[in-house]
C-alpha cells in the first residue's frame, strides 16, 4: 500500500532528502521509495521535494514508523513528519519524541502503526 511522508518545517525539502537517505538504510524499505518533486519556483535551481512515497506491504508500516521516529530523535528545531496512508494521517514531531523515554516512544510508535494499519484494513474491505 502507498504511504506518503511529508516533512513540515524549515528547510523541509532538504530534510525530506535526508529522511529518504535515513530510510534507505532499512533493508525492508530499500528500493521502495520515490521522491515526488514539483517544478522549481521561478529563478530557483532544480525541482523542490514535496513528499516521499513509500510502497510497503503488511508489516512494512512498522519499519517505516520506527525509522521515522528514530530519525526525528536525531533532529533539532521545529520539524515534523506527516504520515498518510489512504484517508488516515498522523503527525510526529521532534518535540514529541526528542526527550521521550523508550516506553513512551514505543507506545507512540505502536499507536501510529495501529492507526496506519486501520487504513490498510479499510482499503482491503472496499
């Protein structure tokens, strides 16, 4: 199923590229990502990254969410990642995970995974 990741905050295009590199280290995600870009603004050089499209099957969402949380824990500033799957969207932020203990991070990750899996279940029933 198609999962979209969008980085929110300053320098979101560069951060999205960095997230892509981070996620490509996960064996289950390698080769399953595509950076969707828009045309550059007038006078700008090169396309602007908009969203990272990740094609994953059952179980892959857990790998994706866990890796996104780990990436956010390494960031500074006001950065968030919006994860969308079908009609379901969740937003994770540096502020929400940076200083959280392992139990809190695990609970949050499991909650987001369960939420994203509900989109998969809804898609299969239609």
